[in-house]
């Protein structure tokens, strides 16, 4: 018997990294998983792997910054799986750089995905989770939601927002039997860092990776998320901060 048998879980950013690992782990624990991201081919491959292993998966191609698409996705989840228990707000981008003179479109993208996307998904999922008997919302923030650093100002701003929002949401959602957990990963080996093109940024990221030594794998964070979600109903793990052992800040 799996710890998530009978549950329906939606995971944003399921096409790679932490979201993909979480979807596979949740499916292995018996949850029906809804896979949300833009890259349909990646979602299709993951969905097939999960179904080949005996699980249930529903891939939905979606840009979380499009509120209409988020609403439509929630409707599809309800009609396909009859409800929703858990939402993992994981989709995110990290585009680092100095504040002065930086590309405004990169700031807007981070704010749209990391904040507005998370807000849209949460807003539309809340009544469905409540009407399904309650469940869990996991927001993936970051160490960058607790520790600010030169070159990371706008990413810090978005992740600080996710951390603060999570605690306020926890206080609101408990009235609907919904638990909220904020997860704050340190350096995880995923595609996230690779979206940075500026040489100063990529050099700093690689320097940090070398200083740490063994960085985290996406599965390390997925296990942390499962730990929170699989607790008894009366136990709300509010916050989980996971750094690689060798990460100083
Ligand atoms: P990845 O780049 O591997 O995954 C990011 C995911 O977000 C992808 O599945 C991507 O899918 C999805 N995504 C991006 N933009 C959108 C969008 N507009 N609509 C829907 N989905 C979108 O990185 P990680 O797995 O590392 O990142 C997951 C979360 O973890 C992020 O919130 C990140 O900030 C956080 N985090 C990561 C750390 C790390 O070191 N890796 C450290 C701390 C926090 P697609 O492109 O197919 O849409």
C-alpha cells in the first residue's frame, strides 16, 4: 500500500527536475498525478513511464502565467479524476544578474512564473481541494527565500514572496482542512541554472557548484516533499529547508 493511495496530486513544472522527480515518487506512492508544464513532449514521456509502471497520470500542457489556462486545467482535473487533494507549486525560473541595467523581460518572467503562476494555481485549486475533503499545498521556495545575495536580487524577491505567502496561506487554508508547506531547496542539479546566459552569472554558479562538492539531486527534494504530504492529517510540516551538506550559505 502506498502512502498516497486514493489521492490526486497536481505538480507544476513536472517536465523536469524537482517537479518530474516529485511526480514519479508520488505516483509510486499510489497518487494519481497531474503533470503540468509547457513542454508537452516531456510530459508525455513522463506520463508513459508512470503508466508503464502501473500508475495513473494526466499530462496537461500549460503555461502557469496564463490564468485562463490554469482555470481550464483545474476543470479538466476535476472531470478526469473527480477532484484534487494535493498541489505542488513547483514551476519556477531563476535568471540571475545585477539590478542596474538588467533585462526587464527576465524580471517580468520570474515575477510572472514564480509569483503569479503560483498564485493562479493556488487560487483555482483551493476550492477544489476543500470540496475534495482537504489536502495539501506545497510551495517550492528556495534558500534564496531566506538568504539574499549579490546578483540574485529579483530571484530573492520572488522567493521571499513565496515564503511569506506560504505562512499567510497556511493560516487561511487550515479552515478548509488544507495544510501548507514551504520547501526551500539549496543547490539542486537540474536545468534551472542552465537558463542563465550571462558569463558572470554562469561562472558564479559553477564556482558555487565546485565549492559545494556534491550538490543535491531532484529526488532529494522530492523525498522532502513526500515527507510533508504523507504525514497524518493533524500534522502540518510548515517549512523544510534542505541544503547540500557542503553548501555554506
Ligand atoms: P527546472 O528548470 O528543471 O524545472 C523548472 C520547471 O518549471 C520545468 O518543468 C518548467 O517546465 C517549469 N516552468 C517554467 N516556466 C513555466 C511556465 N511559464 N509554465 C509552466 N511551467 C513552467 O528547475 P528545478 O526543478 O530546479 O526548479 C523547480 C523549482 O525549484 C523552482 O521553483 C526553483 O526556483 C526551485 N529551486 C530550485 C533550486 C535548484 O538549485 N535547482 C534551488 C532552490 C529552489 P516547462 O519549461 O516545460 O514549462
